[in-house]
C-alpha cells in the first residue's frame, strides 16, 4: 500500500477549544505578542515544540503504574539504566529532569572561561549553558546547511575542514569537548551522516578531545541514515544507533523528544572520574543519582519510550507525516528548509517576508500571523533567538537565517490536523505583503525569546 497510516489507534482524546480570530487578537495582545505567554487552552494546533508534548503509549502508561518511588536504588531506576545502556552503550548513566539540566552539569564541569565548544549547530539552551560558563559556542555546520533551499541528504553535517581550522587556531587545550546535535534542530531538523560522525570522531580523538552527542532526536537521525546513506539500507535502526554512539565519549539527552516521554533526560559518559563529578553536582541541584529529579514512574515511561522509538513502523509514519506538511506547502511556493526534516518543518521567513528587515523580526511576525489566522502556535528561530545585541539592546548582528519552526508532537495529531495546517499556512502566504514587522519592548539577558515582549511596527 502507498498510503502510510498512523501505526496506532486513539484510546483517549483531549478536546480542543475552538477560537475566533477576534478572540485570538485579544489574547495575543494580552500576551505581548509572545507565543510562550499564551495559555495552552487558547491554542488550536500547538507546534511550539515537540519536547514533552507527544502522546504516550498504553505500554508507557502501564509502566507508569509500575513506578517505584523509592528515593534510592528503585526498581524503576534499574529498568531505566538498563535500557539507556542497551540503546546508547555508555558505561555511566546520570538521570536529569530534562536535557538542559544535563547540559548545565556537563558544561559546568568541563568548560571554563575562554574555552571554545564547536558543534554543528548549538540549540538555544545548549548555547546558553556554554556561554554561561564564559566559553564560546561555535557553529560549524556545512555550507549547504546555511542555505534553506539547498538540497543535500545530510545538511546537518559538521564541517570537518572548519573544525580542523578551529582546533589549529585556538588549540586543542582550549576545546574541552566537541558536540554533534542529531538531528540538527536549529537548521531544519536535518540529519548527520554516519560518515560525518566517523570523520568528526577521528579528528576529536586525534587531538584527544572528547566527542559528545546532543542526542535528543537520535532515532530520527538513525532512520535518515538508513534511508539515505549507502551501506545502511539493510541495517536495523538499533544497529545504526549502536554504531553512532560507538564513536562518542558521552551524550546529553532530552527524553522529551525521542524518549517519547513528557519529562526527563540524562547525561552519559564512559569516564569514571567525570561521572563522579557529575553525580556530585547532580546531588547538589537535581537529586540522588538514581532518580535525578524524576519520579520513578517517569523513569519507567522513558525506559519503554526508548524501546518504542526504535520501531520502524513508527519512524516511517513520523517522517512521512512531517514530509507531507513540508511538501504540500512548498508546492504552493512557500519557502521552507529543504529537504523536510524529521521532527519539524521550518518556514524561511526571510524569503517569505522579504519586505521585513531582520531588525524587525520577520520570523516572530510570521509566527504571530499563523496564530491569528488559525490558532497555530509555532516558534521563531531567527534574530530573536540567535541575534546578537549591544548592551543598550540595539540589534547588532542578525541571525544567519530567519526561520519559523513548526515542531510536530509525536503521536498527537492526525492527518486532518496536518491538512488544516496546510490550508492555514497557504492563506497567510497569500497575504504576506500585508504583514508588518515587530519591535522588542522588553527582553531578558539570557534566552530572551522565552519572555520577550513585542509590538507591531
């Protein structure tokens, strides 16, 4: 059969409150045009993030009921640890309440002021945690990754030539670790090839620099390798995942993505001394090393999710649903990051709203229009999130791209929801010349996009 169906049945539903455009105008104004400030009940289709917003399976809910809430050494912890080791292969597993906690612990211990951390592309919390330590977060994605319309099977790849040059310039002693984000979230959910992983690993190990993965969407990346990279067609996703992590010294993970859970994360390493330091810091800020700020039921839900995410019928549906959205809006002339990624579609707001300069945040303007049009909540990934500002708040350096991310929660929406998205996005595109830019009226010193306030220009 050519039609790809959702490989599940719906067992429980959550109602969506329908709103009018007039209601949404009032709601958005009260939120100072920041979609993070909206109440969830005022959103029809919530694509703000795919982090922790998916639907858990019946097996996961059954596992929740098995949760052992003992403070230390619970049965839930043992099941969680066993599954993480089976999938990722690292010796030491440190649970955290979510991915950014793992990042904070890792960079707090490994980074110092003046260090440099290269990545294919840091996401917002990763960059913030690096920079909070006084280190510099450097993005080294391949040139094709910076061109939204460029077609390349692995646009998330790290530029190994640029990496070698950076190591020569700053010295390996000033690079505490190298990271690869799979898939490359900030630049379109684009995958990283196994060949690129091997090459980066060889460079890292030649210079005695640890290699880490930001592993949030590891299964989606592995499935792209199976579909697109020669020599992996007959391998299982589990086999590909095992090879991917065999090249690394550790990873951070938000289990709210490819862990298929609503909360949780972990930090992994093969270094016993480093693991002890990380556990010491974990106890100070997160919890005991056998729960790390999570309930036992959450540990059990993650353990089941890590097994289910490797099912190829699920991954086939997941990538097909995302691709369907991207291909249908691109067919109408809407510029997106090509080819469609695994967890989200990224609209090129700079190209779509070419009349709005970066200093007036075309991505944020487009995100607001999508909400006004159809109650869609999305996320700006552009000069609000990644632009650099002077001390006085004047925009200094815009982001390289102005994108709007439509992140699709896992197992949460049906095909008719996706068709509704297509219709709404096309409607906004047809009146794109009427959309105005925006200006910031207030911003925080770190991760300003979460709490910023705006007005229309």
